[in-house]
C-alpha cells in the first residue's frame, strides 16, 4: 500500500508540472480523485484488510487524497489566473494613444433661423402656433379669397392628395384662416407659424418642391400698414443687423389689401451691389399686407371693428442669405460636412 501511494504521489507531482489547460485539469481530476480515479480506487479494496491494516491504509489514503486535492485545486487556480491574465493583456487598451475624433452633429441651419425668428417674435408678444401640412382647400384657398376656378390658384401649383378637397398646403397662410375661425371673431390675434409648404416646382438651386415659410398674423383694433412696416423693420434689424434698412414694394395677394413685397438692404454690400443681391443692393425676404376685408369677414371677424396685417417670410431664403448658401437643396440633402461648416461660421 505504502509503495503504491508513493508511486501515485510521484506520478501526480510529475503530471502537475506538465498540465496547462482547463481540459488538463479535468483530466487530472478524473485520473486521481474522480469517481474511478486511482486514489478513490485505493479505498475500495480495504474491506479485505485486517482492522489494523485497514486503519493504517485509511489514514494513508486520506492523506494522499487531501494532498492530491489541494495540489490539483491549487494548480487549477494557477491555470485559471494565467488564462485570465492572458485574456486581459490581449484586450488591454493603450490609453496613451490619441483618441478618434467624433464628429459633432450640428443643428440644422434652417432650424436655427426659424428659432431666431421665433425668439424675436415671442419677445414682442407673439405666440408660436402650428398648423397641418395636409390641409383643406377651404383654408388654403377659399377663405383666403381664392375660390375654386380662380386663375390665381394656378400660380401655386398644388399637390392635391384626395380629389380637390385635401392638399399639401401651398403656403402657411391657411394657418391665418384656421386661427381666426377658431377665435370666432372675439379676440385679438398675435401669432407666428413657421412650417413647411409644398408646390409642384422643379427642384433647382433656388426652387424646392418643399420649402419653409414663417407666417405671421396680427388682428386687433386700428392695425394699419404702418404697424406692419414698423414691426417688420424691428424684426429685420434684430435678425440681420441694426444697420439693416427695409423697403416695401407694392404687390398683390388675394388675402391682403394693400399687399407688399418685403426687401431688406443687402447685409453683404450694405446696398452698394454685390453678387448676393444681384447688384441691386436689396434682397426680397417675403410677402405681406393688410388683412383683406373679405378674409376678416369670412373668418368671423367684423371688418368694421377689427383690422390686421399678415406676412410670410421665406425661411430658406433668409438662411441662404444669412449663411451665404447658394443652393436651396443644401437644406434637404443631409450632409454633415456642410452643416458643421455653417456651425463653425456661427462661432467665428
Ligand atoms: N402666402 C404668401 C405666399 O406664399 C405670402 C404672404 C403671407 C403674403 C401673408 C401676404 C400675407 O407667397
């Protein structure tokens, strides 16, 4: 028995020196201390021994069993640690390496211009409201003095969605009609509504079938054209610089009377003439006018008591001028290189 145990111990020590993998651990456990392992086998044959011999054999086999178990478990821990260390060293991150630059997203430049408009108008007591892009003919045309068959409807090449009643709004002016009818001619109105509009234009550098307008409407007592001129002038000075000069040219819209075209002095050349203003010194930024008598009436306001003005700024146009963008498609072909360069321009 003693010799047998001595031989097992020698073999075990030798085996322990060579093992390296977790599979080796499994194998060595099975060989020595598993159910059929050689140390476990030792105890199985003890019933044939005399009581004294059995006692001694029991002691010796327990000894070798404890020895083998602690040695194998020790080795197992050693191997597991080595495997873990190797894994960690392979996955190590060199924190001294320079980082990869993550390109920051930039706010849409169009959105920025809209926010600037909103901020200035809100500071003057205007509410910012929303209106549907899928609009009823009634609001987009009829209540604005453009009944079915009116020739001026052709100028706003419209996307009809369902028959001739539902359309993609061709301007943001239907919001005027919506707001006025909802108030039933009872309260003053002071709103702006930035939003998308759609026309069946062929897209090119200055036209887009989808574009953005910033509509505005004020209805109150004694509102005159001079109020429109004063308001727009203050707004333009705040948005385009204090030295900006405004100009109002006679124009025609069915829903305003009189109607005007709003120009500002070119902020690039200050009126001297350059390629941005096509050498005229002026830049057109939208249309406006005094709310038409019939529009007030049709929307439930008594035109003898109430009056108002309305305007529509072209948001892309304002953004293009402000940021020197020559192609309107820049706003819709999402290209981070373009927007981030505008962002930097803003910082300078
Ligand atoms: N809705 C007009 C357009 O799209 C602009 C406008 C708005 C004119 C408000 C007058 C008053 O061209």
